[in-house]
């Protein structure tokens, strides 16, 4: 099954939330991220999304550290002049 679109994902997560046992915190964070994505985020808001993504990653079991984390994106935005130093 493939679920696409912010609204659809949000609806499915809200519907499943009461039944979720092990990943409730990740769902809460994802719902927060979706609310930011729905507003067409500016660079500062996009960085907040990166922090939320990092938080979800830290709650999940991972064997490989991801390359594109909050700090990577923040440095890229600074280099491109999208956010102040």
C-alpha cells in the first residue's frame, strides 16, 4: 500500500493513532512535521522539519547515520544565504 499527500498521511495517522502501541511518539512528531509542510515552509521552518526528522531517527533503530541531518541542511542554507549565520 502506498499513501501519498500530506492530508492523506495526516488522516491515516490520526485514524490509526489510538491503535498504535510502539511508535506513538514518532507519529506525534510526524503530525507536527505535516502541519509545517502544509504551510509551504520558509528556510527557518524547513530547518524545524529537519530537527523533527532527526528526532524521529533518534527514536528508531538505525545502523547507519544519515548524512542529511539538521546540521547539514543548516550549513547549506547559511552558505546559500537563505538564513543568517
